[in-house]
C-alpha cells in the first residue's frame, strides 16, 4: 500500500507543472544555508557567491530520487561550462536531507563538483516561490540565474529535469555577453 502511495505521489510530481513566481527583474533573496560539497560539510552564502559572478540556484525536490539524480548529474557534467562563464552553481533541497552528504559526493550525481544545501521545511524555497504544491515542505524543480547585483535574470520551472542545465547555461551566457569579464 505504501509503495502505491509513493508511486502516486511521484506520478503527480512528474505531471504537475511548477511555476516560478519570482520573475526576471525581481530581487533574489539572500540566504545562508548548511550543505555539502564532495561529502564535506560547508556553508553556502548567496551574497558571498554573488561577489564572484552570477549564481545558478536550482531547487530540487529530494536527494536520491530519479529526476533529482539526473538533474544533479547533468549539472555536474556541465560545471566547467558554467565556471568558464564565471558562474557558481548551487542546488538546494528540503527533501531527504539525511542523504545530502553522500548525494554531493556520488559520481552518478553531483560528483563533488558543486555544493548542495539543506533547506529544512523548504523555507528558502518559499522565499523564492519555489515550493512544491503537491508535497508541502519540499521544493519544486525551479532554477534561477541571479546576477551579481542580486537581480533574477532568468527563471525556469519544470518538474522534468532535462532542460534546466540548457536553460540556465543559456541565460548565463547571454548575461556574460553583456557583461564581459
């Protein structure tokens, strides 16, 4: 019975569109959150990351789930392309927080290439209007590109993981073309 409920929830997640309420031009909230990179505990600060260049902030529902594993791997495989544009990538989740350390280091997921931060109760996600309606307390699959000045320059929501890297990398490249190093 429990597996049926889980299967129904996962089906609803896949079928439910997420809508990023923070639009281009909005001020992105600063936050500091505990997390992991390559299995090591760290603290992520949005304001500190923005000092180095644009930030790709992607919210994902839960570590160690099929779509989130795929999305993390896609970001890990593309991290050098983001770094070439001077961008920082950070994943944030409220789901399966007890698995974040291993998720951050796993070569089939993040591969230690970028940090993932814990968002208990999806409080950070709520400030970004990236909460998952069908699963309160979890974040939706929503990605933002945030300029060094704190402005949202791109927002993309889709529960399918496939296009988030292309969407955000395209936005970072467009921003960089207007703001050469």
